[in-house]
C-alpha cells in the first residue's frame, strides 16, 4: 500500500535564505570585533566612570583661596598652578597665582630662594598681560611683583636695572585705567617708599585705607610706610589690622614682632625694654605655633626668636633657637651664618669658625655637625653638605666676621691667615666705599701682616695651608 505524505495544512516549512545567513555571519563577526576592542581598551565600556575625576578651574581656585586663607601658601600655589594648566587663558588665575607666589617669598630664608620665587611670580603675571592688556588689576599686580623682585634682586647682589622704574610705570598705568583701584594705590605707595618718596607714599596709602579698609594688602602696605618713617608703634597697629583680616599668615606676625623688637632696641628704660622684648617673643611664638598647627616646618619664626634673644644678650637661648631653625633645613648656609654670628657675639670664637665657614665657603657634612653640636654627628643625627653663599650686602657680615675671627685666632703654630687674608681681600674689593666695613677689613689684614712679620723675624716657617678645611660650594 502506498502512503502519501500529508500535505502541510497548518504550517509551511521555511527555507533558509543565503542572504539571511550572510547577515547573521556579519553580525557575529562584528560582535567578536567589538568584544576584542573593549578587552584591549580601544573602546570604553558604556557608563564606566572615568579613572580620575575631572576637576574644574573653579574647584582649584576655591581650594587655592582656602589654602591662602589658612596660611598654606605652597598648597595655594599648587592649586592655582593646576587651575592654570586646565585653563591657561584665565586672567583671574594668573593674577592670583602671581600674588600668592610673591607673598610666599616671605617664607623663604635665603636671598637666592626669594629671587627665584619672585622671578616665577613675574612669569605668572606676564602671562596675564596679553590676555587683558588694558586691565587695571593686571598692571597693579605686575607693579607689585616688580617692586618685590627689585628688592630680592638688589639684596641678592644682582643688577636691578630699571626694574623699580618699571614698577612705578605699571602702577601709574593701573591708576590711569581705573583711578579707584585700591590695590593699585597700595602698591604704588609701596613703590614710593622704595624710591624714598615718603610723603607721597603716605598720601597715597591714606586714600587707599579710606577706600579699602577691609583689604589685608592695604594695611600691610600702610604698616610698611609707617615703618619706613620710624613710626613703629603705629606700624604695629596696622599689621594687627591685617592679621584680623587674614589671621593665618605667619609673616604678618613676624612683622609685628620685628617692630616690637625695634622699639625695645631704641628704649633706654630697662622695664619697658624687657616688656617690649617679651611682646616681640610672644608674636614670634604665635607664628611658630601657627606653623605647627598647619604642619609647616618653617625656620623663620625660630630665627626671629633667636635674634631677639641675641639682642637681649641671652646667647644660650639664641643658639638653641637658631639650631632649631637649622634642624628644619640643615643644608641652609644662611642659618649656619646666623648661628656663627651668635657664637661670635657670645665670644665663642672657636665655635663660630665652622658655622661661618659653612656660610662663606661651604662645608662638608662633618663640619656642619661641628657647627651645630661642637662634635661629629651621631648615627641618628641628620647631616648634609652645605654650599656657601655669594658675597652680597646681606651676607657680607658673615664674610668679614669669618675673616676677622680667623685673623684674630692666628698664631705661628696655628696660622689661619692665608684664608683670612683671602676672605678679607674679597670683602675689601666689593665694599671699598663702605668705611665701617673697610675698618674691619683693615684691622684683620694688619693682624695677619704683624703675624707674618713676627714669623719672619723668628724664622719660623708658615704652614702651607690652614687647618680649617674650606671646600668649594
């Protein structure tokens, strides 16, 4: 019997299409390619968070402002530097960065460091100028930076050229663009002081105080004007007003203490003098405590404390505080020099030689330990090689004191005169027009000349070198 296939009454068998197969083949290949791209990182997975959160310029500037208000100037600089990297065309960022960099130079201890920081500040404000060549605030801030750079350059022994005149031109330009710009008035007054135009400076700053009594810069400059005319009591009051506005800037406390110390130096009444010294030490201690709270290792408050004790005649306390300052920056030649001056004033002439050598010629880590402890460093004590300071108006005291001590302690059996004469000759060449310094130089040279004559008369050969090592910086 033949059984026939049933007819497909309710369904129809679909036949595969070659086009449909090709389409599915392409989809599969595309999926394989996509998975491979995701695995290799060429394509990011959807909805995946970015590996590093993106911060805005506003976020960095707010952080920078908060750090400046807290007295953490280096953190503020870092925040504004990040903001500038994100938006290099932001005028406000460059202006504020230059201001903070300038003020942060107050936290540095050597002339070279301050000079470098101020050059960085000038670079920052120079980037703002082409962004807004007719902006009054830009020109005011550039005047401020140029004025402080002039001071740093002058002290560092560099040629300031016409920098101060350029600062005056910038301040004038700022006031031409906006005669009511209070910061421009304040910075112009500061420049007038540096040009020794004190009456003009006082007139300008008084106008600024009337228009901007809530600005720290205005009170700081007013205090500077008062200092320049020996009105130290009034200067203290202005610095205190600046502190009320920005209570976490340590250099303001240092300025108050320095003015109290100057008043103490000028006082002839013992009880008054001691009271003024105590007030100076109080403000220097406030600065040191503020640094401790901010976790900043700043030697400047301890240097100020040491100078105050030295001025009082308490050289033991002065040396302790100077060593504390040195512990924060053991390779700092300037602090070594100041420690040497304290030893010299305490008549510890032998002890002053290693410290002054570190400041003038530089020294090895072993000599640095001799300067700090009067012995070699223990295994748990830090030590570092020190590079000497160039001869400038602020370091000359280290040079002539070092040369004078070497000359005074020289005897035929221990002759320091070869090095002493060399140092004193350098000072004499650079400061030949300064009668006081030349008197010190001539006295040291005469001592060594007398020693040389004595040695010749007794036919005692001179040593070929000084026993004090003098490594090059």
